[in-house]
C-alpha cells in the first residue's frame, strides 16, 4: 500500500511498526506514507527479506491439486509464464492495492490532468488551479486540506456523509485538538538510548487505541456518547451551517462504516475557495465534469475513489473440487479467523474477511497472523500432513 500511497497514516507511527523492529526515529506522531515506505525498505534490507523475493512477477493462477496435495502456481514474469508448485500458499497481497477509477462515462474524454489518490504525482502543481476532488473517503479527507491552501478553486464531489473523528490516540498528542506534531531530536535520542522507555511509550499508545473498541458495540452507552461528541465537534467545525450539517453528519451510529480522522477537512470545506457538489456526476467532459446541475471546467481532477476491497484475489484461485474462491466469496466473503478459506487447503490470508480491521493498528494483527501461519507450516512439515 505505502509503495503507492503518500499521505500520512491515521495511526500513530510508533504502533505502526513491526513488533520486532521498533523505530525510535519517527519524525512525527503520524508518519507520511513515504516515511513508512522507507521504514519497510530499511527493515527488509536489515533482515535480508528481499533475498527470496522475485520482482517483476505477477501471479496469474493458483490451482489446488488434491492428488499431490500442492498448489500449482502460474507466474507472469514480464511476459514469460513460469510454473511452480507449493505445499502452502500464503496470500499477502492485501486489499488496499487494487486502486479503482470511478465508473463514470467519458473518463477517457477528459483532456486535463487526472490523478488517482493511490498513484499520486509528486510533481503535481495545483497552485492557483481549478481542482475537482471526487470522493470523501479517507484519501479525500486528507487531500483536501493540503490542496485548499494554494488552489485557486476546488469543487469536491460528495455522495454520502461520513463521520469525521478525533485523531486516533489524540489524547497523547500535544494539542487539545490532537493534531500531528514533530518529535524533537532529544526525544528521538532518548528512544534510541532507552529501549524500555520506547517500549512503554508504544504500549501506552496501543492501549489507548485498543480502548476505543467499545465504541463499536451497537446502541451501547459509549457509542451513544461518542456519536453525540462527534456530532457536536462536526457541527462546530462546519460553523453550524444547517445545510452542511444535514448533508455531512451521518444519521447512523459511529462504527457502522469507517470513521475517519481528518485534520482540517471540515474547516477546509467552509473556506471561500471550496465548493461542495452533492449532485451525482453524470459524465466527464473534455474540460471537466457534468452533473444534473450543469458542467464545470477543471485544470486538475483528483479521483479519491478508493480501492477494490472485495477480498477476492486479483488472480485465479481454484481449490478443492474445482471451487473458485472468487465465486465462493462473491456474495458473502467468510474466513476462519480472517485467515483460512473453506475449500482452500493449506491456503492462508493476511487481513482476510472478518479480520479485526475496525480499530487499532493492523501491524499487530498481521504479526499474530504470521505467527499462526508459521505454526501451521511447522505442523504440516513435521507431521507429514498433505
């Protein structure tokens, strides 16, 4: 994900690390995608994890062979198809890398600059430009405040309300509103020299994040209190504008859909150079976007339209008795412990269906998932399980 995405993660950086490789040198409380990517590359090099990686390779098919008890895997390596087999197949491809363009007619007709939030152009210059932002998910919520400062005019296209929350772990931040902050050199040096202090700091953040879990219990007193507080906060940041409050504050309880921290997002919506368009987009044009209210011209269109999160792998997976995983998961994806799929022997997944992705850092979840998979690998290998 962080190879493609550059905006800051919404989880405090010190718990967005591998448990075996704490990083005392995070520059800020919430790290940028680029800094996370550099951390991952550095960790990979330190432990020699890239020695077994085959780059420029795309898995196109994996089929279970019941007689041999192995997976037959086809890989496209820059046009050359190679075939291999495996006793165990682990899907670590994730669900936030198949980014999705909007399904809107005329997308190829637009002649201006169009970018996707997951494939950001670092050279993009929006100063003084007419900009459209499509979407109001976590990507758009982070992009708008950055672009609003210097853009000439922004029209943001919004279809649904969403909960804009306080930052996760905000009570450990240094300002009352929980905004991001930079660590001092003295703090980083202390973390380097005193691993125990770093461990305790990381644990305190993890504890605060995990303590938010009761918010997700439907109709609980905690959920009701948090919904009321987020409603109050959103109204205040929207300057109590009746129309904006009506359209942007959800009617459903917190937790029914992803709630998103958003420094400066609601405030940016109220700025003079920002316009909100609630009408559905009909089509792209050569110069911009058309809705039922008419057409607008833009120099830049930002598609913050997210990812394909259907859980089905982007390659063909066929298990026992010819069962297709994509077909099996077409309507209701299900997985044991979010890790194992029915009819898919010796097949394991990271962050699969039913995984605990609703709160906290996924790094901890992935660490325990890896341990669970390794225990199965040891069992399969030492007990001669096919």
